[in-house]
C-alpha cells in the first residue's frame, strides 16, 4: 500500500477513508496524515535531514537547498486558540495555515512523531499512559513511571520501550535540540534526541537566546534547530486554556516570536512554529470518575490507559457484553465506544508498519469522549490530579494546530565604493 524510500520510510498516500466506517464523536476532526497534517511536517523533516537533495515543503525549503530551519514547537497551542487570541500579534500575522495533530492529540504521541517522523501506529506511544506487560502493565513512557508504583526500571529499558531511531540519528545535516533543562536529560529525551546536540535552557528568554546563538553557529552550514516550549501546556492544564495565566503566557510567546523574527533577519533562516495539540476546558461536573461505577473495575484487566479524552480499555475475556451494556446505559452522549481492532485498522493512528505491541497498547475497547467530557480513574499510590484544561480527543480545538512561518532573508554584502 505504501511505496518505500531507500531509507525505509513510506511515502504518504492520503489518509485511509476507512476512518469513516468507525463511530466517532460528533463534529470529530479526524487526523490528516497527508499534506495537511503534523505527521507530514515531521516526515518531511526526517526526509530532509537524511537526503541532501530533498526539500522540506512545509518548512519552505526547496529541493537540494542548503537552509537553516528553526522549528519551534509550542506545547498546547491550538490553531483555534491562535485565531481567538492572536489578533494584532506576529504569530497570527505570519500564520501560513493549519495542520491536524495526530491521534491521540497529546504530547506523548505528537512530540514523539515530531522527533521521529513516525506515526503513532509506528512508534506505539498512543497516549500519556500505555499498556505494556513487559514493564508491569500501565506506564507513563515520557517520565518513565509506573502508574502508582514509582520509577520504571528494567534491563535495556530505553531501546526496548522505544525500539526505533530518532529523526536526527545519522542525519546528513547538523541538528541542535533546544530543550527545557528539567527534561533535557530524561531517558525519553536522550533517546529521542539521539544524533543531535542538546542545548538545555531554563526560561522563555533563555529559549530565545539559545535559538539566536545556535542560529549564528549554523548560519554557514545550515541545519535544523528543533526547539520545544512546554509552559503553555502546563498552565492550560492547571488553570484552563482560556485563563489569564494561559493568555499571559501566550502573549509572551508571541513577543518572543516577534523578537526572533527581528534577530534572525539576515541569517536566511526559516522560522517555523507549530504545536503538538490544542486544548479544551472541561467543567468539573463533566469530569467522570470510573470509581462512580465500582463494578466496572472488575470488568477490566488493567487501569485505563491513553488519555482522559481517549480512554483505552483492556476488558477481561467474557466481560465484553457487560462492558458494552454499561457504556450504552451510562455513557450515552458522553462517549463513543469503538472496539480496539476496529480502531487499529481504521487509520486513526496513521500509516506505516504497526508497532509490534500496538494491539496491547490499544486494548480491546476505546472510549472516544464527546467534546466537553473526560473519563479518568485512580490506582493505589497515585495522587489525584485535577485538570481544568485537557486534550487527547478529536474536537477541532484539540486537533488543529497552527503552521506559522517567517523567512529571514540573507543580508547582502555592501557594494564596494568606486
């Protein structure tokens, strides 16, 4: 179905229309793994890094062109949010269009795609929590934690948990990853930054200075600066994506983009800004807790995994009919039930050779939450986490992210005096 490059990575056909054959929440914005998707941006990045004759169209780079690209990923910046709140700012002024996130629309899935060029079906990180029996059941792969049971430790943990190469390993162009200091040295970051030089930073102004300095160092050679900023996501979770705290953070990001555009002028850099996902706010009364239905836990082999907006379930053998009946009677209008195999084959997780443990990661059933609803559970030893802002679902606010581009022209040498 997919023609392979010499590098072994598939060229991109349109997303399979079989997505329309599974039930979806109302007004769902399905991911685009073709020309209008985040996956295409990431896959194009990988092709460009590994083939000096390739272009990177979504970054504004032509075939065979030696270029300096600054890819700035703002965690949690939705395109609809930018449209609502970006008036008069540089980001909206330089918006080149919008891209769909991957599914689930969450950091673990989308940032991994942006650092590998692989779809969630390929890298297998289909949510903040995944199910992997090799490591004790439900785990959080980014912080390398077990649900309620502390740090994740196992022999050869990183290559077993992440059995793929980063987009930067073996690249024919230089790459610098600019990362928050608190995560730059984590196991996930080390594995997914392999092949790049890592530059940590500690504040938004530190991010700006790091990008400017690295752009100066790469001006003659060209290459990629892959920068990531996470504070908007954290504030949106805690206070809500329409909160004063989130809006203030966004204003600072817009100001940094304005200054970067000015400070990079004359370097010839392509400054590209996007995000991993957007956000919605969910009121407390629509945050469903599985504990409200004590009998349901007995139907499950494991705690919920995935996301609050896309809950993956491992239903015990023989309990499927009872589980389906519970969903029909209690979650009508709040969630859509999809069987795990149907979702895996729908194309919702993207193209490419599926991860060998994808069936386990998806589970037997998936609850796709309607806009404005979440579902969560707790395990022993796990602190309760309240989230005003959430993501991971298929609403337009979560799925659409902006594509912002600014081209910093090269300075021309002054003409010699006659």
